[in-house]
């Protein structure tokens, strides 16, 4: 079964951009657009590799960044056409980033205030609704997702260096083989064998599956019967003396044929 | 009624109320000038002794526990304070400073869809709908609630921390 983990990862393209700007210690008013664009795209790739769903908004921002980058590569318009320099292609983006950053720091203030105020209780059995409807807090202590993603990136880079090749052997266990094995054991133990004992010695997953299918197959063919002497107890597998007499349920308990 | 009696009586009123009470109602019950009640409340708020504190929250005054003893309170009540995700806090901040505001306007600032977090914030009672904007599509407007004021421990929106320039 696939284990799906959903992360709050980057809270959006602006969050990711601010993270990159901070990490590179560059001025928000003079973003080295080529470098940041490259890193932004690398981050998207990593998110995809991690199976983090990359929302459409991230792709839109990637396109915006590339557009700004290409506009900055164009030579400035000749002086005779424009007295002043044209607007910086980055201006709009910077404005968005600034506004977003303002609310981000306000959110940070909210968080620290709320941290105090969720620990203040009024009188009475009635709890404030935000306390009453509670589920365990699963937020990682002081780790931000960006820290984790950076760390993982590092690990992946190091792992890439190792190009060792391993051959994987395919296990050759068939249901037919397991039927033969089960039959051999039943012949050796006329009083029956324990179901559990079929799986006790070290076995691989494939062997377990094949053995279980072997039991089902022999049951279907009416060659064995399975009894459970005690509720929740172990199952016993016995050979059926062919042809079976009606009503011959074997030992006490439930019998499956 | 002298000052000591006044603050002791106030303590009684706040104790039985259990929730935030406006100054006017306290003044009415005490038959004392609201200005004087407010002064007494301010003095009580400034005190730092005792396990309980007087706080001005959500348009009124209330008696509540001090945060430093929260670990014992939560253990007795068997609750665990739940934190809002950063995405939810960001969205809440945008709504708080720009209310009333529509979903698309919030998304324009955050650069990302906010459907999920809006649901969380509404379920926690921190925001509510506030009519519709007279604009194409008549989008729903949102504003913060009294619960939001309690969440931050502030009396009204004027007490919100200043947004950075």
C-alpha cells in the first residue's frame, strides 16, 4: 500500500522565493534573477522527485521568473526613444514579495501571541472552542520544512555520487512447489500440521504468499480440511481421507472444507 | 465603596461571569462610574501576583489563568492546545488587516489557493462571512470574529500589532 505523506512544504511560490532570497542573502530590491530562477526550478524538480504535488501556482511563478529573466537579457531601449529607463521588469514581483513578507511577519507575531493566549484559560468547564476541538499537535518542534528539504537535497546529492550497481535476484517459488511441500509435510504427519508452522522458519514474502495459495488450492480441491479447535487458536490442516464421508467434520470446532 | 472594595467586588463579578464582560455592564452592576471601574480594572491587570489574571479581551474584561501554569491546567482538563499551521496564520493575518476581504483577494497576496485554510479558520470560529462584495461574481467577503480577538488576547482590532512598513 502506498503511504502518502502530504506536507505543507512551501506555502506557495512566494514563500519559496522568499526562502531562496534569504538563503542567498541577496537584496529583495536587486534580485539576481538568473541565479534565483535556476534555484527555483531546481526546488520544483526536487519537490516533484519527493512526490510533493507541485501546484499550478508554482508553475505560473516559474514562467513569470523566466519571462523576467528574458526581459532583463534584452538590451535597454535606445536613448532617443525613451528619456528615462523603462520600469525594472522585477518591480511587480518585488512588490508582491514585499507585501507577502509583511503578512508573513504579521503571522509570526500572531503565532507568538497566540502561543501565550492558548495557554490562558477562562473559568469553567466550558473550554474555548479552539481548545475543545483538539487533535494532537503533529507539528515538528522547531524544524521548518525548508530546513528538511535542504537537508534532503544534500543527502540526495551525496547519494548520487555512489553509482554502485546491484543485481536483484528474482525469487523462484511457485504455488506448485508449495503444494508439493505441503503435501510432503501432511504425508509425514498424518495427524495434521499446524497452520502457523507453515510460516515459522525464515521465509520470504513470496514463499508466504505461495504457501497460502497452496493451502487455498488444496482446500478448493477438497484434498485437505482446516479445523480450528479453539476460538482464535491455531488452525490445523489435515488430509481428507478421500472420498469424504458426509458429516465427517473432524475434530470439534469449526471446519472449513 | 473604597478602592479595595471596588477591586474585590470586581473580582467577584469577573469570577461568576467566566467570560469577557464590557466595562459598562460592570459599572452598572456596581453602581459606580465606568471611568473609575476602568481604572480599577487597569490596576488589577497590572498586578503580577496570583495564579489568575485580569485581562482585557474581545471587547470586555475577564478573569483567566496565567499562561505559565498552562501545563497543569491542560493536564487536569486533558486537552492539548492546537496550533494553526503557518499557512492558516498567514491567511488569518491577511484577513485581519484587510477585512472585509474576498477569497480571490487573499489568494492574490499569498499567491496560492486558500480554500483549505479558509475552511479551517471558519471551523475554528476565527473568521466569518460578512456579506458579498459588489463586484463581478459577487464574491463572499470575510472578516475576523470575537473569537479571533480572544485567540490573540486583544480587546479590539485597534490593538492589532502594526504591520511592518
